[in-house]
């Protein structure tokens, strides 16, 4: 599985909770969230486009930073 790094404009626990719920629904992914640094690392075999579209569903600005 590839580990991808994303910057997500999260400002509170509610934001990180929304990201967690969305990624749990996607399934087949392992992830870590660093709220302070506004970073999300996702390990998955899914394509970057799928992961990016999924993260954008939380309504926050999302930027793909590359593989970690």
C-alpha cells in the first residue's frame, strides 16, 4: 500500500472527526490525522484522485502533498 500525504484545512476536533467519518466510510484505508499540523496520511491502494475526492467531501480545502 502507498502512503499519501494531504494538507486539510482543519481547525478543530469537529473537522478531524468529519475527516475520520468520511475515510471510515471509504473502507480499505488506514490513516493518521495531525490536527495541529493540518495533515492527513492515508495508506491505501486506491488512486490519489479517489482519495482527494473523498477528502473534499468534508467541505475543507484539501491539497495533495505527495507520497510520504
